[in-house]
C-alpha cells in the first residue's frame, strides 16, 4: 500500500504482495568491487483489483503461502531490477478489509478455477496463513 493508504474511495480497496529479495551487485569494470556485494530487501508489487487482469497472481504463483516456482519469479525480478537476483520468496499479501472482501466475493462467484469448495479453502490453499489485514495507514 502506498504510505497514504492508497486512493480515497477505491471501491475494491488496496493490496500488495510482499516479496523478500536477495540480490548481488556485480560491478563493472572488474577492478571495481562492492562490499557488501549482497543485499536483502523487500519488494511490494501492487495486487490487481479482483476480477481484473492479473488479479490471479496468488493462484498462479503461490502454493500454501510460498512461491510455487521461485526460479521463474527470480528471473522476472532480475529483469525488472537489472541486478543479479539470488532469491525471491513470498512473505504475505498485505491488504485492507475492502480489498479482502472484494477478493473473497470474486473467488466465491466462481470456485471452479480454484478446484476448491469454499473461499476460505482457496485462500488457504494458495496463500496459507500469509494474509495480513492492515488499516489504510499500512
């Protein structure tokens, strides 16, 4: 979420994924070195509104609260950051109540693509216990 809590009056609320990222600097020219050369940071990709393109990121990339293909996301992150990414891991879905309610409603509208019997089953299957509800202040 943005520091100010996102857009006022957003009907679907706001959410973001929290990813841990370990990366390395590989300076050029070779006679230049960095110390430390490895760093860890957090990345916060915004979650798309439920029902819109990209909203199924959690289904396509997570399983039981972990990344289902960390190498793929590591490569994507490396391309986005332009540095050598050593690892990427899923930490949580950080959301406000409005977004979580919209997400639950969108999932409940069609459970078939999730191969589950309930909305809570879908959220548990893909996100595990890694959902953190925050107020508009983040």
